[in-house]
């Protein structure tokens, strides 16, 4: 059995390797990443996460419990991430970002998301440790998120009202006709912000809102910072490849948001009732897998009936 410090080191090494590979692929790729390549890379990152989970289960102290918690947290985060990627797709369409520049924006968006997630996770766990009733606020947030996801209708992007966009517009002029990969350009001795920067800010603000739902959901499963951070980061690291796979397998996720809404409702109830009853991690994992599988099966059956 190995201690947690060893696994932090292993995680840091694996995450660094994934980021380096992802950055290399991004910078040496021209145009949109194809469906086949996207699915292959998504499969590689999912397999890497599952191998890391197996190592936790087999070699970490109390690994059987933490391994199940990691897998449960990873599935929650990954399924929520898929729904968030559809928002990214809307943002790229609204901002009219060409296919060749989308990987570049996603790269910086995901790197920033990693930093924000770690900060939010540590803050959330510390809040619960300092003031336990915060857990009921988190539970209520999850119930509201479940309702909003199931009955909130289609997402609409109004970038003019985004506070980050408003701040940038106060300090910089916007260059709408720029088609390169820079966030700032200099013309006539003036510095301009590009639409690429505005798109990045929209993606970051969307991810921050998304984190408010996803992090409490994982905290409902475990309050171990190691499990929460590693499962979150592994899910995030595979998002860029998954995004470009969505265009080809979108019909598999037609009803995913309803499955995710049920998951959010379940973990919200689990968090609110944590003092009254205990739902084992094994049962939570089974419910989450069932909800995800059912939503995908219904989506495929709907597609077949529609055809």
C-alpha cells in the first residue's frame, strides 16, 4: 500500500503528460479535429482515468472506498461536462469562430478551468469543514440546478450582457475582423482585443457557472480533496477531444440533460439528508450509471424511431 503523497506525484506526472500532448496536438493541427481522431483521443483519456482509478483501488490505503468515490465523481463530472460542451458549441456559433481557431480557444479555456476548479474545490471543502450547514446550501443549489436543466429550456447566449465582456470593452477597442489566433493585436500603435478573447471569456464564465453545480455534486459523494480534485481534473483534461467528437455523435446525447438532471436531484437529496441517512457509494455509483445509460439508450431509440 502507498500513501496519498505518492499518488499526488503520480497524478501530477500523468496530468502534465496529458497537457503536454494535448498542447502539442493543438498547436500542430490545422483546421477542425476529425471525428475519428477525436473519438480515439477521448478513448485514450478515459482509459487513462480508469487506469489511475484502478491504481487507487489496488494500491492506495483505503483504496477500495476511494476508488469507488473517484469513479463516481469522475462519471458525475464527465456527464455534466458533456452538457456544458453544448454551451461551448453555442458560444462558438454566436461569436462566429472558425473551426481552425476553436482548438486554440478550448486549450486556454481548459487550462484556466483547471486552476479555477482546484480553487473552488479547496474553498468548498474548507467551507463545509468550518461551517457544516453550508452543505444544505450546496444541496439546495443542486436541486435548483436539476430543475433548471430539466425544465429551463434551451440555453441562450447573450454576450453583450456578460460582465467580463463589459469590463474588456471599457479598456480595449474590439477588432471584429481579426481571423488569427491572438487574443490581443497591435494596430496603429493601439492595442485591440479580438473576438477570440471575448469567446475565451464567455467560455470561462460559462465554466465558472458550471462549476457551481458540478463541484457540490462531487462533494456530495466525498469530501476527500484528493478524490475530488483528481476526478475533476481527469474529466476536464478530456474535454477538448470530446468537444470535437460531439458533432458526430450528438444523437447519443439528445436526452442526456434529463439523465444529468436526475443525477443532480439525487445528489442534492443525498447532501440535504446526509445527517438523516447514509447512501453507500456503491448505490450512488449504480444510480448514476443507470441514469446515464438510460438517457443514452432512450436517445438511440428516439433516433431509430425518428429515422
